[in-house]
């Protein structure tokens, strides 16, 4: 499976973290909230165990925004880099924003979700499964 140690950081480098464990299935989410939170056509996320996530520098810069009743989005308060989200329905996991990894990730995306709300200017060109919501 995947390696057991990953390092990551925000854009400005004030916040640094480690994942000491596995990174789950890589998912590309096209929902409007992910698009707005990331400023892109989709967010590339993967679940990680909460107990595997460790902030090694700049914990004071990690801020949370309650974007829905069940979701908090965590980001660097200095540069705005999205780091992860926390969902009440999976309290033992974070959804890590994979673009913040500094360690090479060999896993590839496994699916696209919320494609019914994808950006009208985006075109999905791979053969991955596509779901109108979360499967």
C-alpha cells in the first residue's frame, strides 16, 4: 500500500505537519463548497486517521471555519492554504488536502464525486468512476 510517513505544509511555510500512517483513497470532489474553498475546479482529498496527523510547526496558524452544520474546513490563517476538513459523520478521520503534501504521493485518484455540480468550464477527461454525490 502507501508509505507510512508524509510531510506537508502551507504555502507560506508557517504551518507544517506530518502524517504518520496511511493515506486513504484519493478522491476528486467537484462540489461547489470544495471549489470555493480551494479556488479550483475540484479538491483532491484523501482520508487520514486523526491520530496519524501531527502539526510539527505553527499550530497557532491552523484555523477552522464551520462551512456547514457537519463540516469544518481548516486552513492556514497566514496564507489561506486549505489543509483539511473535519466531518462529524467520520470523527476519527480528517480529509487531507493533498496539494499541501511536500512528500511525493504515488497513489492516484480513484474517483470523481459531486460531478453534477462541477464547474461548467471543467471537463473530466480520465476514465475514473464519476458519481453525482458521495458513493
